[in-house]
């Protein structure tokens, strides 16, 4: 504005500012503004010190006003006027000191540049030695740099805490679902055409719990489930939930994958192996678990708003639970749909035969006993072939009693999983 006014009136910048000062003086005097200024103080010190009060009153009328703030300091017979402003035009004289000129009714203002950081100081080719020692600029620069460093440390600490919070959240919910909830979006239910679900529980757990101190049971379950949790990371499988001694995982949800049945089969075999390292506090022998696996379609969704849970629904969940409850200790019991998907991979499979599954009728099931030498995951059966396989229980042909397998079946317990439908 000063430069444009100078061109208009044929004046340099200093001339424009001087003319503006004269005009403002006469204008304020003619409007009675000088009487208001005289009320601010009897001398220059009190006048400047009370300028903020005047600006506060003016701000009530002029809402967009952004006045500077002043603070006076007397030191060694000199008056330091500290000016704080957000107006860039005032930065060059934001900090300085007043020096009365002898035998003259004038005051010389010695100002120094205003810098927000050491970077600004360096870019201006100004050095600390150019700044008067009685000026507050160096102190302010130091404080600004310290504040900047503190803010960076705080930001790093907040980022670290956010990562910890995200890690905890992602352990409770799938990443995709957790991000949707954090963004305030509704998580819609999804259909998954082909997934594999595994259930496991501890054999004779009820009797064990009745004979042990509760702390021993907690330690046992914590030891066992920590091992299982590590296996979910190893095989990239999603842990759905645990209820009591029951453990439920799924592969193919929330992200679809073709090798879900293979991953779950490997998980089941590793779970049986890991039980050799967990001791029954009653018998002091290794615990035994039953593992059941089934493959089929499910629907997934988030249930509840307080402590929301990611649950699975459908007959596939129920059938997987039945595979576990009708299984045998230390064995991986799989359905025919899971068998059809992994039969060509190279697992050691044992046909169990027709088993009367509660609520399902007679089903042809198998035991997964291990991995053969020619194991090759690439020979997995296509999902399209699995979908064609009926998930309904088979009515086996009439066979002689000698040819029919008579399995030892434990009484299936009612499931308390919210995921069983």
C-alpha cells in the first residue's frame, strides 16, 4: 500500500509514512481522538503500557481488528517496548528499544528483525552478533527453538501412542472393519462364498476346572491360547473369539483367499502339536484337545455398539462346531467339504465314515493325520468345485455292520458362541 501510494503522490515510502502520521494526528485531533489517547497515561511508558486496553475497547466495535500487543520493560535507564503482532508488516520492528535524544523532543526507536526460528535467521543472512545484547530477540529465538523441539517430541510420542492404540484395535477387529468404525461409518454385513472355520476345546475341561484353583485354570488357558495366537500369525488366520476353553478361528474372512482350507488344516495340526507343551494341573500330563474344521459359506458382521464384536453367522459355523464336538481327543476332525478341497494337496487323510451329527444327520467325515512327503499346496481343488459339492449331510448306502465304522462320539455341548446360528 505504501509503495502504491508513493507512486500516486510522487513520494518514497518514508515520505508516505510521514505524511500519514501527520494526517492521522490532525484527523484524530479533529475527531476528539486525542482526548481518549491522553487518558491512557501521563507519560510515554504508561501510555504504551495501556494501549492494549484501548485496542480491546476498539475491538468491540471493529470485529475484524487484529491489534498488536505491547509490553514495556525498563532496564539500565532504557525503555524496552516489546511488540507482539500477527501482522507481517510490523515484523521488522516487532522488538526494539526507545532511546531519548538529548536536547531534542524526539525518541529514537532501535528495532531488530523478527525471526520465528534459527532457520529464518540463517536465511536472512543475519547473525546473532548483529543483534544487540540488551535485546530480547535471542532469548525468544532460543525459547522458540526449544518449544519447536518439545512439540516435535510430543508429536512423536502421540504418534507412538496412536500406533499402540491401532495395534490393540486391530487385534480386536479386522483392519478394514476397525477403520470403518473409527471413521464413523456403518459396517455392512458381508457374504463370503467359501471360507474354512475351526473350533477347538480341551478334553475333560469341566472336570479339570472343578478340581483346580481358578488361578491354575487361568494360567493354563493363557499359556494355551497364547500359543494358538502365535499360530494365527504364522498361518495368517483371523481369530474370531474364545469362550471358556473353546477357541474359534476362520480363514477366508475378512479377506478372501483360495488356500483358506490349507491354512486352516496346517493350523489344526500345529495346535495338536502345541498341546504337548501345556500341562494339565490335575494329572500333570499333557492336555488333549479336539479340533473340528468345516468349509462353506458364511455371513460376517459387527454386532453391537458398545464393545462391538465381529461375528460370523450361518450353518457353516454350526457345522464346524459339530465337527469339534463329535471329534476325538488329539485328532483333527474335518467335514467332507473340507476334505474335497484338500484331498489332492498331499495330506494324510483317514476316512472316518458315516457319523450321526446332532442336527445334521449322517455325515461322511475324515481325520487329518498329518502331511505326506509329496505335500504340494498348489494342487488345491478350485473353489468352484467345492461350491458344487453339497453341504447337506449324506445318506450313506446300506453296508454290512462290519464295514461300518462305529465312532466314539462325545455328547455335543450346546454352543455359547454368538457366532453360531
